[in-house]
């Protein structure tokens, strides 16, 4: 674990920020190249980028603060809320980015679900970088294991130096595979919104799997059966299924622009 990448003029530059920025860059870059295949312009994606970045950060931090208010924020200065070096919840970021995209497409008069399909494959690509950032920071760590590939964070870490699953790297690798699948499927989609629906369905399953290796949660739900991520994942899966059903039956979503 090495959260600080380097210092410049006395300021510490963190790996989490560098990798998050790289994730956004690769995500928007690949999505902009995909846009013409859906009858959109690459600049539509880049114009959307600031909206998504702001929505992601606000949503991710807000859900984290809400989830851990009692344990981390209730007795801290108000300014502690705005320390986003870590402490971001991915599902909150997804919600914030989705809302920002809806607002942008309404303002720019762009087809929401077609643009969502263009962006969808690049979401797990950007997320893969973010999870490596989590690994470098030491957050979102795994539960104890004696497997040969167990990682040992420093003694001062919450894990006290014992071997744990490198769950952040598990999810990063699975996100890269998911990106490749969605990029392949994009050319074979049958209706606008289909790729984004598959993303919601697939990521909910992917996340439920990797959550089983997480060791950082202080609270669980349904009698300790589900982690917070798995609980939200049930809702996300249901939304993905509903979106697929709805868009597949919408006449104006039946024929996407030629890929």
C-alpha cells in the first residue's frame, strides 16, 4: 500500500486521484470513439464529461456519508464531509452520474438511452482503474485468507498486517473483462438502452460476487446475510431488468442507429 504517488511543491499527489483521473480519461476516450457508431458525435461524449464527473463525485461521497454517518461523521467537523481522498461509494457515484446524464441529455436534446449505450461499455473500464486506486489506498480491503496470493498491508492498516484477499484487484480484473464483453455486444444491440441494461444486470452480479471477499464492512443487512453493496445490488439488478423489459417494448427503441 502506497497512497501517495509523489510530492510537488509540498503538495502530496495521491494514487487514488491519479488512477481515478486515468479511468475517466480512458472511459470518455473510448466512448467518444464509439459514439459515431450510434449516430452521435464524439463531442457529445466530451461535453457530457464534466456533468458525469461532478455527478459521480457528489453521488459517491453523499452515499458514503449517509451510510457511515453514525460511525464516521456524526462527531466530526462539518468540513470532514468534503475530504474525498477516499470514502466514496461506487453505487452512489453511478446514481449521481446517471442523474447528471439525464439532465444533460434533456438540456442538449440528445437521445438519452442511445447515449447511455455508448457510455455503458466504458463504465467498467474506468471503474477498473478506480479499484486499483482503492488497492493503493488500502480501502475496500478483503477478508483474511491464507491463499498464496494474499496481500499484507502495513501493520498500521486496519488489517493489522494479516493476509487478506486482494479484492480490489479481483474487481478490477472482472471489470476489464466486462468492458470487453460490453464493447463486443454494443455492435449487436437490438434496441436503445439494451447495453446499459446489461451493464446494470451484469455489474450487480459481478459486485455481489466480489463482495463475498470484502472484509471492511462494519454493518450488514438481513441478519448479516448481505453487505451494503449486495443490498443495493438487488435494487440495481431489478432496475436493469425493468429497463430491459421497458425498452424492448418501446417502438422508438426497437431500431438503434446502425453500428
